C-alpha cells in the first residue's frame, strides 16, 4: 500500500518521528535529513539510495561532457539488468545482481574516483561525482539484497500528482488541513494501486456513511477491502 504523512516542514526530525522504532532498510532520495537520521540510529537503520537521482545529476551535463555521457552509459547497464530481473523473487534478483551488476558498479566507482582527481573540484561534474561517491554504501546496497529497488521512481510517480497540485492546495490553511489532505491522498492512491476507480469508491463510501454506516465497522469501507 501507499501512505502519505503530512509534515509542516522538511526538518530531519519529521521522518524520525514518522518512522518511530522502525528498524531495517529505508529506500530514499538524497535528502540530507535521512543521512542524519541513519547516523543517530546506528545499525538499526540502513539507507538504500536512488540511482535515478544520481543519473539526473549527470544527465544535465551530458550534452557538454563526455565523462558524464560515459557514466550514464554505465548506469544504463545496471538498468538493463534490472529490466531482466523485474518480477523475479528477491533471491533470484540478488543472484543476478551479484553475477552481473557488481562488476559494473565496482568499475564505475574506479572510473568516478579517477575522473574526480582530474577535474576542478569546483566544477558541476565534480559536484555530481561527489553526490554519488558520498552515498556509495547506500547506492550499492541493492546488490546484496534483492528486496531493494535500483531507484525510488515508484514513489516519485506516486507523489507527482501531489507535487503538481501543491499551489492549488494552499487552501489547506492549517496543519489539520494538511493532515486531512494526507489521509485523502492515501485513500485515493490505494484505490489506484488496487485497480479501483476512486470516484466509484468515494461515491459508494460517502453514500454508506451518509446512510448511517456504523462507526465500529468503518474499516470495512477501506479501498483494500472494497469489492465494487
């Protein structure tokens, strides 16, 4: 399922509060708050970073940089392997990644380090390389754990409608409004994940509530139970 949680700002303590006592692997983008969170929690939390965010850094430079173009070519090799193993079990994905992706990643790291020594530390290319190398442990974590995705694109697609609607949603006007918005977004997106028409679900659910559906049975109206 997908769940949205409202936060009033982007402070690092927001994901800390949201995650509670969660222990395990957290797949994230490059937001610095996650790194600080992982440091505070020690071995309780491991970060898996997103290759798509790394790729974007070099994509913007590829038109004028052969180095960026070469890095993109190597990252594309990783995505080609992921296309082959998509839908496989976690263990099957792990085996394929160990056999095929590990050498690509190892060679890429050598290439990044070598190029970084040859260019200006203040250049955009150096900045893009450092973005990758400073997150390397989290970027390569996918190789030995088939549960981890290569990127966070699934989440990115889920939040894009909300991101596009941000300005229109300023009417929320308060933290309570933001919390309510997160609840509604959660319900709507779970309808989509389940192949349910959100309009049909809303119509049936609101009608049931208006007709006095018992409060202690509201859980029966949730999208993951809805049968149409």
